[in-house]
């Protein structure tokens, strides 16, 4: 589990005020084999990491599970996003945030590497004029070139520590995680940026359902979490069971 890794948990606790919220009850699957053996397990859903202001308004979100290096890097960028957002004049914040999401969505559509926020602690003092720059200029002002892909490997450099022999199942899991990270940072992040560019500054619950349904494909209002066709396709009594 991503959050059980010490370096991930430490970064989150050091950088944010973490809150865990369950958006629906955890589904439990039970299979009775008829001979006294019963298999019981939970069905994993999907997660959304939402970065909010102190007032609880949504700034940005990371969809799904990531490779740890990429996840920490993206969280660090969202930490800086929150800092720069708070430095904007209150009457400009909503439009500034919309511009940020528009710029990010456009970069992903054009398959360009993401531009990055400056870490103010690493550079000389930055004046009020620089802080209040339009989002596009602020993002483009990083004087250090950022390699892409990061660390020379797709989406974060975790491949350097990927097992290379022995456990085929472990290798398959690492590949699946890398593939999911790539999907998160392209298609899913673009969809989230496009949505937040439209709605502006809102509380997470205002966009929770459309993100889960349209981005993560886990409709929170679907009692079968999208498994209905698979569960009932060949079940001969589906219509009878559906009747009150």
C-alpha cells in the first residue's frame, strides 16, 4: 500500500495536515464453495488525493495509485501550488487557479513535460511582483532544466529499483504500477485539470462524484462498482432478484 511506505507517510505528515475520508463503504466479496470453505475479501476501490486550502477548498488532485517517487514529487509540486495560491490577492485567486489548470491541461494535450513551480526556499528572495505573476509565467520561470522523464526513467525513476529477476508476479505488479502512474499523469490528470478549470475554487464534495465516475471509472452511485455486467451476465435469475 502506497501510504504505508515510511518515506511517503513522512513526506505527507511533514508537508500537509492529512485527513482520510472514506467516500463509500468498502465492498466485501464472499464466495461459498459449498464444502464449508468460504473465501472472503474486500474489493479494492480507487483513491483520490485532494490538496485543499486551510478553508477546505480544492486546489488540485492526484488520481489513483502512483509509483512512490512520482507521488512524492507531485505532492511536492502541489505543496508549492498551495503556497503560491495563498500569496495571490484574494480577489485574484480563483482566476489564478483556473489559469493554472488551463495551462496544465493544455501542456498534457500537447504531450509536453510539465512545467514546475519554484521552491522559494532554494532561491533568493522573490519580490511581490514575481509572486503575483500570471500562472503561466510563474510556471515557466524555473531556471533549472527539469529532465523528462524524471531521473531518466518513465514517470519517476522507480524503475531503477524494480526487481529484475526471480519473482515474475512482483515484476508484473511493478509494471502495472508504472502503467497506472503513466495513465494518471496523462489522461486522468488532464481530465481533472479541465474540470477544475471550469468550476474554479470549490469544496471537494462538489466534484467528487464526477471525478470518480468520469476519471476513475468508479461510479460512487453504482452499487456494483461497474461489476454489474460481469456479475449478472450469465446469471439466470437476475430479473427475478431485481424485482421487489
